[in-house]
C-alpha cells in the first residue's frame, strides 16, 4: 500500500509542470499573457475534457477526441493545475514586465 501511494505521488510530481514547460518553451515564448500555464490547463479541461475538441489544430474541423483521451486530459490537467498556479505566480514579475514592455531591470 505504501509503495502504491509513493508511486502515485512520484507520478504526480513527474506530471506536474507539463503546462508550464510547454507554454514557457521557446516555441511559445511570444505569449504576453499573465498566468499562461494556468490558462492552458483550464482550456485543456474545458475544450478537450468537456467539449471534446482537440487541444491542437487538426485537419478535420469536425474531429472530436475519444472519451479516453478526454478523461486522461482532464485528470492530467487537474493534477498539473496547482503546480502551474504556483509557477505562474513565481513568474508573475517577469510576465508583468514583458507584458508592459518595460526595459528596466527588476
């Protein structure tokens, strides 16, 4: 039982930060919104988890995610949400600075 609990905890730690890593990567660095990872998680829960719409652009505009993908996306996003909230709060001064376009040092 203890091993299962520790394994689940380790899995949560490994999955935590996925949205933060994704939205703050070089590919998506042009975003100037505040709390981007938290927004990404919320959009994943609502758009993919509830509505079934794909998280990324698909060739077929009528494509809907299967139930298993919807459930998995919702669960992983809910696990990642608190981690994203904390990291977005830690990065808030830098996000605010880039949003305002201020060239001064923090």
